[in-house]
C-alpha cells in the first residue's frame, strides 16, 4: 500500500523582494577620459591641491597684491605725507609693512578657501598662543641686548648720546613697535606660517634638495650681493640631517625638510638688502630655522612672531643700529660700529657680526630647554597641525 503525500504549497515571495529582483540594473557611469584623470592626478593629491600648486598660487597672488599696493601707495604717500619711499622712517615702514601684511593675508585667504582650511590652520593654532607671543617678545629683546653689549665689551660697538627726549621717545617707540609687529606678521606669516605648513604636507628630500640647489645657483648667477654664499652654508648644513631622516623614513622628515627649505628661502630673500654680508644672510637663514623649531615645540608661530618683532624693534629703535643694511630714523640710543667688520657687522648692523651666531645657538638651546618637555603631545595632549607632519 503506497502513501499519497500532498503536493507542497508553492513558495510565495514577498512583494518587496519580488519587486527588488525585477528592478533594472543601474547603468554604468561613463569612463573618465585618460587625459582628465592625468590632469586631476597632477593637480590634486591625497590632501587636496598639491603642494607645488598651492605655493605657486600663494607666491603669485602675494606678488600681484604687493605690486598693486605699492603702485597705489607710492604716489599717495609722497603727495599727502611727503615721505620718500626710500627712507627708512617709521611712517614709511608702517605703510610698506601694512601693504605686505594685507597682500599676504589676501593670498592666504584665497589659498585657504581652495584648500578648505581656516586661516589659523597655517601654524597659528596651538595652546597658549598669547603667552608664547609675549615670551617671544621678551626673548627677542634679551637676545639683541646680549649681542649689543657683547659687541660693546669687545670694542666693536660704541654707545653715543641719547638721540630722543621726552614724548618723542614714546611716539617713535610706538610707531616703530607697530611697524615691527607688522614685519613679524608679514615675514613669519608668509614663511613660517603658510610656506612651512604647506611644504610640510608635501615636500620630500629630493624636491627640497632641488629647490635649495636652485636658490644657491640663482644667488651665484643673478645676485650681486657678495655675501650670497651665506646661503650655501645653510644649504650645506641641512643636507646630511635631512637625508638621514629621509632614509630612515622618519615621520617627522616632512617637517624638517620643509624647515631646511623655508629657512634657506628666508636667507635668500635677504640677499636683496643693501649692505648685507655673508654673516647677515646666514644669520637670517639660521634664525629662520630656530623659528621653525619654535613652531615644532610650541605648536604655533606666535613665539617666532613676537621674537622677530622685538629683535627688530630693539635693533632699530632702542639701540639705533643698522638693520639689514638700512640706517633708521627716530632711534632712542646712538651707536656706531667700530673695528673689524667681521665683529662689528659694519653696515649690516649686529646681524652681520660673527657674534650673532652664538646668540642664535643660545636662543635655540633656550627654547628647547623651556618648551621641549611642554611640546604639544608630550603629555598626551593632541598636537596642533604645526607639530604634526602631514606628508602627501
């Protein structure tokens, strides 16, 4: 006797599953032409606009805006204020530095918009910014004073009578203070803020070496300044350390290669100043490297801005020495270089004295001793973008 089993009930799919199985497959996106992919690869990197294009855009915009600013300001300055654009006066200096600060800020704002960053991201964030700024001011005045008195003890700087009296001291001191604050913002804002930050995220040893070599060659071929080989010294000093960081694939290699390149560039742009010696050009590049170290250990460029402004103020207004080959007007004290130019600095001022080198070395040691244990990230706090290598 055989058993009869009922037929199994048909399996009914839910309506949504049935609808899903019958949905037409999406049409594939059209392929991107190879030319477009190549152009995008050349322009865009892992961190957005590639470093080279960012820097080129920043420098071009800065040059255009500064040129336009001076083209408008020069005739107005002479007509309304009767100031000669060539004079190294505080009024003239304030106008020139204001134009440069506005031009650099305008260029940085455009680049920040394209790169989708804030303007403060360019090494202007970090903890204790106001405190670092005022400590930098104190450090700059102390360092320049130590240099001036060392030169005086050696007989290479002679102190004369006080040049200003009464309210003129406060008036000129304030105007020169504003001028050199703008100088610190302009030079540190362009080199230690935008360029250092941007180079850190994209430069490698070979690109840095090529650009440093190009600056050395340009100085040799196109610069009349006899002290241009101060650039060659700072360039040579950075080769071995940066190469070792590159070979070891150190996470910090990008920052230090950028510091080498930006410091050499800072010395290179000083070759256009009248009266600069090789020591003056080398010292500009060397203190630029110290400023990069300060960014690394403090998390921002504010210490460097304060130090830079105070150093120039003390040199130009307080002690009345030459500043990068320029003789100032409206200074408090009167000083005159005497003796061998190697130690007196000659027309270059204290920055051209051989004694500036130990002062720079002591400044470097000082910021490492004060800030090294307090560097961002040393105690578990997150480091700012300034202290973190961002390689692409």
